[in-house]
């Protein structure tokens, strides 16, 4: 009788705990794309759909994931997990809320799919500028000031969004409530310049352009790594400072940011290299004056084009050694009349060109024939 009771208890134990199975009966992918540099996404292939997963899509996000099942026919496979948004591909009509996403789509040869953008004045893409002038591309506003009426009139297949903080989720939800699919693409959070570029593989899946994306990525990667190898031969590494203060606070890139990585790859020594942050660090102005007073090169000074503009921001810069003796370069060589900066648009897909600019600034002898593309020298 005791033996029977034991068997009965064992039977109950196993029959009442099916949760020992995996989260679901979801099938395993038959292939997963190997991501080399990017940390924010994954791509998995199943029999009848492709699963895209985005992780932690804004600054400070933790353990947040969005999943998108891409389907290229009208019949939706029953095996798609309930937590995944379903998106029909290839996309025909999209809205971009970041100019960097325009650049990805342009490389894939799908610019004609862009029907709306956030801030038409800040666009540099020549093809889009013509269509904007012809009123074929609409300005849909920005962030919490989106024009939902215009967006719904476009009836896009997808709105590609981005956000620095969690507020992006709120207007994504509002668009979803209106029946409009959204996708947050946070390539700006990547810590490696090639990681930012690698998001082209992700966006390519939306257009069935995987081969084109791979070809472009491999080309740029090869050139980027060649330049890194070239710069690694230098003995002297100039000390590098970034940015300008805003209302007594100076936000400097974290030591684990893509900007810090580019300085290192170009043979420079970023002053805040010891920081492990990938995000901007807010610092007291006086502290930066002391810490960075021996900087050799000063980069990315906002919209500045002449040195006197720096003094207008704060007259104390007249006693700042990098202002008086250092070399100042700004990343606004390709800027339209409304301060739309192509560094943040096309530059996203041309990290090798930006790296060339930095090597030319840090070590001009290595690239004597290179003419600056994204950077300009800030003179008197």
C-alpha cells in the first residue's frame, strides 16, 4: 500500500507541473544570424517567418524586449508566438522619425518607400529633398508633438521610431492604438561604430534585402579595420575632448561609447576613457575645465563654425588652454541651412569615412591625400 502511494505521488508530481517545459511550444529557429558587433538585436529564421528581437531600446532600459515576426505572405503562420508583433514584408510605405534610419534605407535602395519623416528641414538626402519640395513626403512632427492626423493619412506599413528615454513607448502605444505598427530602432546605443552600422542587416530584413546589406557591411568593415590597423602604428596619442556645456553642465561621451571607440581606433586618447558608461556623463563645467585643460584636440562643438561663437557660449573659454592652443574641429562640415547635420544621417552608414577624418586630424601624416568629409577646422 505504501509503495502504491509513492507511485501515485510521483504521478501527481509530474502530471501537475508541465511548466518544466520551455516557455512555450515555440519551435527552435533553423538558423540564427551571427551578429559581430551590435548588441541590441537578433535575427532568427523559422520555417514560415523571420523573428527580429530588439533588446533594451532606450537609455536606461533593462530586460526589455520587443519581438517582430516578419511574414511575406497574407497567411499568418499559426506558430508565431503571441508576444510578437506581425509585420508584412517587404515594406512599401514607411515613416522615419530619425534621419539615421533614412541613411540605412537609402543604402538598401529603398528610399522610395519613405513617405514621411520627422523634421523635413533636417534631411540631407538629395532624393528625399526633391520629394519633400514636391510635397510627396510629409513632415509628421516629432516625439510628443507627432501629427497623428498626417500619419494616419499616409497609412504606413511601419513607423520606425527612436527615443532617448522611456517616453518613446508612450507615443508608440498611441500609434498602435490607431492601428499603426511601430518599431523602435536604437542603433545610436551601440558602443562600436560597426555595431551601429550592423543595424543595416536588421533593417534589410524588412525589405528582403539581406544580400545587399551583407555586401555593404562587409565592404565598410574591411576598410574600417584596415584604417584601425594603420592608426595602431602611431606612438603619440593626442588627448581628445568632446562637446560644449549646456547651462553649466557639460555632457561628455562615456568611455564605453561609440565616440570613445572611434577616438581609440583613430589613434587618440579620450580623456574619459576610464569611464565604463556607454551613455553621456553630466559633469560640472569647472571640473571639465580642470580635467581637460591639457587636451590637444577638441571635437564636436555643437553648431560652432568660428572660434568667437565658443566665447559667446561662455566667456571663460578665453582662459581654456584647448581654446587658445589646442586644435578645434567640428563635425558639421555637411550641414544644410537649417543645421540639419549629415554626420548624423549619412555618417551613420559611413563610419569608415568618419574614421578617416579623425585619423587625418590626429595623425595627418598617415592620410596626406585625404580631404575632410564630415569635419571642419574651426578657425578664427
